[in-house]
C-alpha cells in the first residue's frame, strides 16, 4: 500500500508546480523575517492533448513544458511539490479509535480499504491526517483520508524526472487552494476573520470553490465551468494562434477593455449563474441563514480580463473582490520579468504548494 509523501510537514526548498491541461506554472517562495517573497516564477504552455481528464497522456511533452518553465525561472531548486486532482482522487473523513499511532492507523485502513476506497488497495497511494476528536464520541478521532490512483502519481513522477526534478511532496489541488487562502487573509477590504468568504478559483475548463472562515475550510466543490469559451472566442476574433500572444496584447494595451467588453460581459453573465446556483445550494444545505456568505472572492487567470469585476457586481447579491495570493510580496527580477505581478491571481494552487516549502 503506497502512501503520498506527507502533505502536512513543511519542507524547506520546494518549487510549487501546478500542472494543468493548458499550462505548467512554477513558483518558489521563501521568507525574510515576517515577509514572504517570490524567489522564482515561470510558466510554459502544455501542448494540446498532452493532458486529458486530469491524466498525463504525453509524459515527454509535459516534461518538456516543466523543463522550459524551470529554465525560464532561473531556479536552482530541484525538489518539487505537486498536486493531483480529478476522479482518481478520493478524499473523505473517517472515524478511527483514539490512541492509534500512524502504523496502526495505516494497518486498520488497509483492513477496511474496501469500505473507504473504490479501487484495489494495491492500485492507490494514500495519506491520512488526524484532524480532531469526534465531538459526539470521545473514543474516536476524525481522520482525513486521501487516496489517489498510483498511475496518476507515477505519470507526474516520470514527467518531473525527465525534467531533472524530484517530487518531494504530493498534495491535492483542493488542499493546495485552501492553503493559499491564508495569503488572502487581511488583504480583502471589508472582510474580517469571522466572515465567511467564498473563494472561486476560475480555470480553463472548471472552477473550484472553497468557503473559508477564520482560516478553516467549511465547504469545497468543483464546478464544470471555466473560461474556455471566452478564450477561444477572443483567439478567433483576433486571429491569434496562442493564448500567450493574447495575454501579451492585453498587457500592452494593444487589445483594450472596451474591445472585449461584450465578450467579458457574456462570460460574466454565465459565471454569475454558476456562482449564484452553487452558493444558494450551499446555504440551503447548511441551514440557510445560519451559514451566510459575507463576501465572494474571485481568483484564477480569467480574472485578468479587464472589466470582469465590474460586469459581475450588478449580477450577484454579495460583495465581490478579485484576489491575489502574492499581493504585497517582493519578487526577484527574473520573476517580475516573467510577469509574476500580472499572473499572480492565477497562481493559487502553485502558491499553496510553494508554501509547503516555506519554514
């Protein structure tokens, strides 16, 4: 029975690597006194078809993307923290007798595997963490169990080894996102520690929600909606062959907010429907007024489209802010040259992973 590398212990000197269907993002952080800073950052595109349904289909192509990003970043660190996601990842909270050590818990999980994991135990890597005593039974602890099909991790291991890197830590995207939410704390105007904040990380073909209060995650959910249609429409409209060129023209002002206002407004209308539906479901399932949402925070690459925030505000009943996990951090010259300042809202998962290496 294989195990994840422990995703709880922090390790010094890690690059957080977020591998998605479109892009590889590398981020390295460290601490100077009380101040976090960006040591290195770069990203590189992943060829179409190299990743599908959260699985690496072309290990060599992904390895080349990782290597390209690593070389551009200038980092000499070769230990990486990565994340897995998708249907091959199972996460659940189970009850286990209090007083068991790690070896005893692992043995018990092995015996009870068929009750917890819908895959043969020899086909998965797993990890677990004791969360807290069970409130209704002092004889048990609540234990977080995470399992992932082994081939998912092996594909990522092979890609990083081909890029001359080592996987020192395997996390889950959901928990990396939650970890990065700590970087948003105190940086959203009008939000206090006691408020419930709904953080939507908008991606290319999906969006991940985590609801946070006082540094704890109350709820998570994946949403099958992203910015793919918006990206494709703009590439077609401006007859561009790649997303990097589109981003460069947006940064330079060659394509302005007024030019894409209609496209962004249409995307905002569709996004607002998903946000409203998801949060309404959450409040309905969690006793309604007892769990109000105080603020909505949007992160992810699509938030870089000018005009998105203003288009959303009149469509939703909650205060809305755009989040930036790297806000206020100093950054190296190389990281700034690689546009870390403008790319930062899309680096939540990478930041959550990179934080694992900051002591």
